[in-house]
C-alpha cells in the first residue's frame, strides 16, 4: 500500500506514534513528526515492517527533511504510576510539546488518545501503515528506544536487552527467573505471565 503524507491538507499536521508499549522493562518512547507536503522517502513504512538497517538508514533522512520532529520519553517508574496506556499518551504529549513550529492538527496511530491542549486530532488504526508522517514517527520512536535499551544492556547484560529490547521473549523471561528483576523492570507488569504477547513494535 502506498502511504499518504497527510490526512488533511488545510492545517499543519504532525504524525505521532510510540514504541515499547508491550515491553517488560525500560521506558516508552514516542515521536511526533511534521513533514513537508512533498516529502518523499523511498522505503518508508511502519517500523514493524522494516529491519533495523532500514530503520536506521531512514532516520537521518526523516530528521533532515522534516519541518519539525521530536521524541518524548516516559520512564518505567512513571509507567508503574500511571499505567502504560496513559504513559504512551504522555510520551506523545512530551514529543508534541517540543515541536517548533507547533502543529495545528495531529494524527495518532491507534484508536485512543488523550487530547493535547486544544489541538484537534484523529486516531487512525494501523496509521503507521497508512500515513507517512506516522510511519516516520514510528521509525524515530523505535530507533531511539532501541539505542536506549542498548545502553542499558551495558549495565545489565544478563537480560540481553541489546537483542530483545525489553520485550517478553522466552529468553528475557528466563533471565528474570534466573537473576530476578532489576531497577528498570516495570513492576506493574506481570513479568511471568505466559500469555504475554511477543510481538515487537
């Protein structure tokens, strides 16, 4: 499917997406991206449809050519305090807040969002596979979060976060059983639930 750059043409528009919502450890990251009307990037897509090499190759092109872009972070402790859904919205808010200029309209990946100030928005299910600005946001959120989890791996190599990025893989769950939780695990999550999804975002 060919992605559309904008949902509407009348207002300055930012696409927003998050990464790390389903993880057992680490923060959730979100990005907001305003793209120019004629933005083109061959190969840009939902970050889940790209491999790491493709995502990192696209990131500098997005950053160089975007009208504005920003990344927001909500820590694991904040996630435990306000729950992961609200944390995902807050990470998007923190990304949007940094944008200069501020957008006049937002398109959000997913079906729910807490309104940011007075800016109107549209939630779009699988928006990262439909709109270029959301796909660009998904790439930035994913790559910056992966970078962060690799830095944590240097401190806690037993969990192999350089490969699983904190997701509920069998390897990660076994490491929690073997070594226990560390300070970066989300204590509000059921770390040993066999029903945990293994999908990587």
